[in-house]
C-alpha cells in the first residue's frame, strides 16, 4: 500500500498533531490491559485495540531467534508511537497472495477466496472452489516458494503477501520487501496442537475483518473435536500403530510430541513411538522399524498409495508387517485434487475435528457407525 504525504498549513498541522496525540494517549491507556485473543496456538497472539490490532508471530521456524510483530490498522485509526516501527497493514485487505495450500481453506471458510490474486505453483491447490478461480485466470501462478516471480508480484501489487520461512536465511523475504511489497511471516506449520493449527484462521479473520465469522467457525471445530474426544474417553488404546513409510533409505516416524502423535493419542491408539521426545520426525532404518513394528495391529502409511499391491511394489519388504498381511493398512494421502494436489495436506490443518474422527473410525469403528472417512482410505 502506498502512503501519501501532504503539505499542510502550519496551524492545521499543529492542531492535527495535538489532536492525534490526545487520541493516541486515550487509546493506549484505555486498552493497556487487552488480552491475547488466541487460546490454543502457541506461535500466534492477537491483541485487539480501538481501530487496530497487534499481531505477534513467534517461533515461525525451528530454532528461530526472532519474532515478528504486525499492526493491522483500520482506516483513520490512530496507532501509538510505540508501534510505529512495526510493519503496518491497512485492513480489511482487498487482495492477498499466500504461499501455502494450508492457507487456502481459511480463505474459503471466511468467504474471501476471491481476494486471493496469486499463489506459487497453483497445481498444488486441490480445492474445487479455488481451482475454479485459477481456471478463470483470477489467481495467478507466481512461481515457486523459494523463487517467487518478483516482476509478476509487483505487477499484481497485492496488499499483502503471507509466506513462511524454514530458517533464518530468507533472501526472498528481503527481496520482496526491497521491492516495496508488504510481507507477513506466519508459522502455522510449526504448531503441534491440532486445535492450535486450526486457530490460525483468526489471523486471516483479522486481515479481512471477519472476526465474528472466524470465532463461530473455530468454536464449532473445537466443539466437534471435543465431542470426538468424549466418544473415546472410556475406550482403551489397544491397537498398536505403525506410522510412515520408507523415503529413500530412511523411515521417518513422527515423534511423540508431534501433531500426528497427538491425534493418535486423542483417538486412543497405542502409537509405538509415543515415548520419543520432540516434534517433527525421526529417521530410522527399515530393520529398526521391522524389529519394533512387525506385529503392529495397524499401519498408517504415508504416500498416495491406492492399493496394497502399489505399496508392495514400492518396497517388497513391506509384506513382512502383520498389518500388511491382515490388510489393516490406511493412508490419508490418497485423495488428490484435479491437478495432483493432496487434499489432506491442504485441508487437514484447518479441520482437525475431521482428522480425529477419521482416526477414531479406524481404531474404534463401533463408536462412529454412521461416519464416513473424510481423508482416510483403507488399502485393499
């Protein structure tokens, strides 16, 4: 957004300055005790004031040594001097570029998907609603995350680009800012709490003035998640679970404090690597996996496999697992969009209630007899 400076008569400037300072002081004193409106997300905080909000993004990537603060300012709002050194974003936005498919469902849930003007590698988007906008040429392909098309972004002139970083070395971010584009770093992908990931919808609500809608949507997700938890509260975690698949020469299992492990725990399953501390994944050899999980009762495989034959073709040794022999293998990644995007990767972070129901259906099918899988698919 371009900011225009006007020359004014001295007296008018003086009166305006004094008036602003007075309003500024009032606003600051009135709202000094405002509380963070975020309850579950650990890397996001939003503080609402009169005419503006302060957004704080912490832990945006592993071992991050910096936080980011943004001021979302409504028209004619007065922002205190103490916040003037932070990036100011005029809201509600009229145009945006996001760089992760996980952001797309938030825009659609809030009904602002038509404000999306660009996305890197649009083939990754699986949503039919946003794909229709892409097909009409209303959402432009702006390159790759690590190499965005700077000229096209300048031509599109989005009011904000929401992106993410994987470490402290982010030259693309610097280049975008040097080009005069406003950029916001977000870190929803770092959240390990299922409801924490979903609560990032409130960031997009603040950007588009949709706070009431987001509160209603998120509360509904929380209620549905809690109902699923309630359904298994008297169940025992009897099914032992193997998770993952081979990638090159390593099998990556989710650590015990990860997003995946939390779902398995909440669904009352006995995840075999639940005691491994940390988030993210742990790379192990096939021999290590077979030794621990040969007799696992269920296998949640990663990958877009459609059948057991496909999974065996990718690695003949997979047939050594009891779960494979008993045909108790599931994947959450088989459903693809029209251009190959994985529905689970896109939608699951914003709908943890549906993910949890899928897991409950797998491990305790008698509790959800009428529920149909959203993401999961059993391989035959």
